[in-house]
């Protein structure tokens, strides 16, 4: 399972931060004033963040994770638990790492923020 | 002169003879309308005026007073630079520092100045670095980088019955969702010059009259400008909604092909080609999303102009066969 996240604002490509120090206890949410605007096509979802002016493309995996945050605030462990329910299995180590990187990417891009 | 009913400000439209236009350009300037913009053009060098008149004589010019969007003045900065090793200094009425070009570069300095004005100051339209043409309700956008052949392809299509919106600046009215024609002189570079001279020669007895001199030794190599077909000039206010996006790729060794691309890819190619997407923001995102939602998208790879035109027409014909082409919005 792979994901990609690009930041295309003015041609800059965002480098995702290290996930080594990611705090699993932090509770993140999509801010109420985010006002994210979506365009969805068969292969990906594109989101425009009017607060930053940034445009990102999310594949189905990343879109699903962000949708979970849109449902309500969550810590990483809570997110993993909900994700497990969706796929009806415990995510393996690779998937878990992908989830952590994706969440770190969301945080870096300002799509989610800690409470 | 084209029928005046097609233009905006018919009350002050003026029919210049070439001599009158030359005299006006040499003095206070002539007010030239190209699509949505009116610019006062003053040219102090005779060779640049001659080239300008050859390319722009069929465009609408206005007598005073009209509301101007821009002014551009090309002159020698002092007496010596007017006559001895003459240098064309470009004043675009903005805080800009152009390096003067040799006056022998003629139209390059004028077109460079006009490009600068639109690229840096146009905020009312969403702007794409793209060739844009239209025909029978099809609004075709071809976003591409410099050197991809988009100018040649847009010009080639325009000399085969398509309305040229622009070879370089696609403009979108975000309120109406319509493409706004801006049919300037087409900028041809290097090998494409000979290709277009041959292409225009197939449909015109006086093809040489459509082109400026060739300017050698510019940073982009040899440059030559081509006048858009008269029909495209006459239709400079006829807008069309976009419904086809094609990414053109020139490859001299390629087998001509139409390749499918995803809408996401087309979206980002449109974003990356837009000079003012970041400035406009949310409305630009919505506008490009609307374009992509309404459009059939593909990539074409071609080794020659003839192949490229065939591929475009094949793709558009299939689209028309699907019954997706909309109506005109003139």
C-alpha cells in the first residue's frame, strides 16, 4: 500500500518531516475553519487549503485517513484502531509506518493540527 | 479592416492607412486592441514600425479617447542610441528594467514587452502558459513548457480552420468559465519557422507577408513572428468554453500516438502551466477543477506538425462522436 502527497504550490515539493520523533499520544484534528475544498477523480483526490493557498493530491489511502480526522479528533493510536476496523485486520508494520508518515505529512502541510 | 460589429468599442474604431498608422506609431502612439486588452503602442524605430504594421495592420485600432490597459514605448534612450548602433529601449509603464536590445531585433523587443505586461499584471483572468484554439464549440487547451511545440501546433491548427486564441497565453474568465481569445503574433523559434512557412504556404499565395524577418542570436535562438489568420483576428471577442485538454509532446523520432492520461495529471499540468494560480487561489482551483471535469483529456506524441494536427482532429472528432461538444459562446 503506497501513498503520495505533493505540495505543488508554486512548484515547490514539500519534503516530509522525519517520523522518528512523532508523538503517538498527540491528538490531531482538522480545524473547524479549515474550509478544505475538494476535487475528486477516479485515481486521486485533490484538496485546496484556502488558509495556506496550497494544493495537494491524495491517493485513496491518504484520503481515507484524512476522512477519519474529518470525523473527529484522534490520537495516532485511535486512528490505527479505526483503520483496523475498516480493513478488518491489524495493519502490518509497513502499513503502520505508511500511516505514520502520512499523518506527519498532513501535520506538515497544515491539513491537521494538534489539539 | 474586419467588420466593426465584432469589436467592443466601435464608436472610436479608426481605419488607418499604413502611412497613417506609421505616423501615429512614430508620434503619440496607436491604440491597439488585442482581445480583452487595449495598449498604446509607440515605436520610434522605422524598422520596428514596418514589422509591426505587417503583423498588426488587420487588428482594430482606436482613436482617442479609449480606456487603455497598458502602454508600451520603444525608443532610443539618447540621440546616439537612436542612430549609432541603435538600441531599442522598452518602456512598459511598469517598474521593470529591460536590457535594451539592438534595434535590429525589431519585433522581439515589442513582443517581449507585451508578454511582460500580460504575465506580470493580468490578475482578472486565470492565465495558462498554453496554446489555445477553438472550433465548432470545442475549446482546446494545450498546456506545455517552452520548446514543446505548442506555439507551432496552435498556429498550425489556426491555419487549418481553428480559431487561434493564443499560442502562449491562455486566458480564462473565471466568472463565465469561458476562454478569452488573445490572438497575438505567434512566436516561432528555430526549426518551427521553416515548418510554419511551408504550412502557411500551402494555404496562402503570399505566405511571406504573414511573417516578420527572422531574428538570429536571441537567447532562444532564431525567432520569427507569424500573423494569426484573419478569421482569428476578426473573432478576437468570440469566446468558447473549454472542453478538451491535450498535452502535446514533440519527439522527432516518435510514432504518432494519442495516449490516455488521468484527470489528476491533466489538473496538475494546468496548475503548473498557470502563471497566476497562486495569486488567485481558491477561484483558480475551482476554475481548473471545472475545466477538467468538463474536458476530455489526453496526451499526444508526434514527430511532425501534420501528425500533430491529425491527432488533435482525431481526438476531437471522437469526442464529438460521443456527443460531448458544447455550443459556441460568441
